[in-house]
């Protein structure tokens, strides 16, 4: 082969490589633009507005064609896990991903007042578990953590384990929740949760299809980010320009519940303490720097 031909082929390879790099850069810019245009406010947590938006997961479900449903969970078009008294006059609807950093910020800031309102019979919560980050970043942590939380629901310990998961959320790039042994280890922090039935449920992925169905419902819901939080159907990210605090949530619930009787717990469904206690007396979000990429809510 002549030197000229060799250089020509080399040049062609270099041009092809450059073109590929340009296409990758263009694709990255496109994804960033989509995310920037689809952000959802995360209710003034950590002293600022945290945002997260993405597409739905495409994680495969279990092989069994039948969708197993956890105890007391609702199936239907939008599968959900209930927390609190069924007769509570107000309903908080939460769409969450256990790997989502903004969801963790929301839970850390709002958990004490949500628990207070649930325990007083003023508020019931409905949790819809989704797998956004599995679909975007790859991995199975969102799905496996959600399945484990649903296994905890069977034991009447969903809320306690849900709180443990968020209090031990790994950094987003680390798909640590994909490790079922780690999920079982965290379950040991909830008294009485680790049983042969719970362990089998986690290892078998008993509720993988339920999680997938919930994630598919999110993808078709019109919501574009997690957490998406609604009180009695009202999107809280649109309240007060997104600067919405735990104290605001409490006031909205109490105002909505005036002259209404609180619901009564049929049993004690929230056994097991939350991992870091209730943070009694804290009615405002913790002060901290907002996460990178935080923006004001879109109009």
C-alpha cells in the first residue's frame, strides 16, 4: 500500500471518528434540552428548588404473566401503596423513585410533617413507585428497591422501610440498591421485617411486574419528573411558585380538613421506627445548598 493511500485511509478513519464524536455531542445536547424543558419543582427542599425529570424505565418485568399485588395496595390503572387511615379527609399522592436524589431531599424535608398528619388521621398518602433512573442511567436499583418496599408492605412495615431506603440512598451513579443483599441488610434496621417470607419476596422479585405497571402508568400520566406530589389532586410544585414548605403542607391539610372528622387507623400499620427519628419540631426544610442544576419551576 502506498503512503498516500495509507494516509487517505487514516484520514477517512479520523473523519469517521470525528463525525461519531459530533453525533454523540449532539445527542447529549438533545437529552439535556429535553430534561431542561421538562423539569418539575421539588417543593423548596434543601433551601432551594431541586429538580428531576426524565423518561420512564424500560426494565423488563418478571416472567410470570400475572401481576402480584401487595396487601392493601391498589391495582388498577395506577398501582399505589396506601399509608395512613383510609378515612383520612386529605390525600397526598406521591410519585417517587428510590434512586432519585430530589425524591430523597423531599422525603428528608417533609417526612416529619407527613408522618404527623398521617398519625393524626388527617392525611393518607398514596405512593406510586417508579423506575425512572433505571431507564436512564441503567441498572436495577430503582426496581429492586421498589419491590423490596412492596415486600415490606406485606409485613405492614412499608413506611418504616421506605424511610430507611431514603435515609441510606447511595449516590445516583452507584446502583447499590440493585444488590438484594444490601436491601436485606437495610431491612434489618426495621424491627421484625426480615423474615423468610420477606427475604424470599425480595430475592424472587415478587412485585417486579407491579412496579413496572406503576412506572408505565407514570410514563403515560403526563407528569414529567419525580417527585411529583399532589395534595387532594393539586400539584404542589405549582403552589407558591415552587417555594412550598412543610409548614405550608400542614396548613393546607388542616385548612382542607376543617369540620371533618379525622380517619381512624384500623390497626398499627407503621411498626418500626424511622431511621433517624421524627426530627420533632422541625417544620421547615433543612437549610443547605441546592443541588447542581436546580432551577425555578417552569411556567
